[in-house]
C-alpha cells in the first residue's frame, strides 16, 4: 500500500468481469477475508461448544469490561 500512488489507486482493474478501482478491489478482498474468518469462528464454536472461549468481550460482560477500562 505504501508504494501505491494516488493515480494507481484510482486505476481500473477487473475482477470476474466487473470494473473496480484498485482501492475498491482492496476493500473487496479485505471484506472477503473477514467473511472467511467469520466462517472459521463459526465452525470453531460448533466444534468446541461449551469449551469455546470468546475472542473478545464474553457475552453479558460488557458492563464490567467497560467499568474496568474506565478505572485504569
């Protein structure tokens, strides 16, 4: 990304026959990765069931998490 010029970011590329700017293509790819990460997490939850450990703030613990963050 650091090596792309403003001109290059606006260049047109084609993905599956659809025109995109380079920036749109990058955003499309990042969204695609996020979708697959969600699928992997979903399968992990199904396989681990009750053993699954939340990857962020556990369900029902947002308030206590925020209180801790504000007190530090």
